[in-house]
C-alpha cells in the first residue's frame, strides 16, 4: 500500500491523530468512571473523522498520480509498435 500513498497525506494523518487523542481521552475517563468525559472523548474521536474528510475535500487528501497507469503504458507501447 505504500506504493499508492494510501494514508500518507496531511488529511489522513490529521484525522488519525485527532481520533487517537479522542480515544485516549475517552479511555482515561472510562477508567476514572466519568461518563461525561468518556462521551466527550468519543465526540473528539468523531471530530477527527470530520476534520480528515474536510481536509480531503479541501485538496489535502490523496495526491494526484505523477505517472500513468501501467496498463496505459503497455497499451501505448503496443500502439507505437503497430504503427
């Protein structure tokens, strides 16, 4: 998956970090037996997903491919060989 840049974008990293912090908050308040803090942590975790999607919509998501697909390269070479 590293070859396709899956998850290697500012939008993905920001969303995951915010969600991780939310889950840590939720876990800490669960141990402290504080339901309000637990739910607040889950809200922060959900906010991470919203922020990630918003950043992706703003163009900070998956980068545009810098090269053509392998099938396109092969097809172009076959057409050039026939001509």
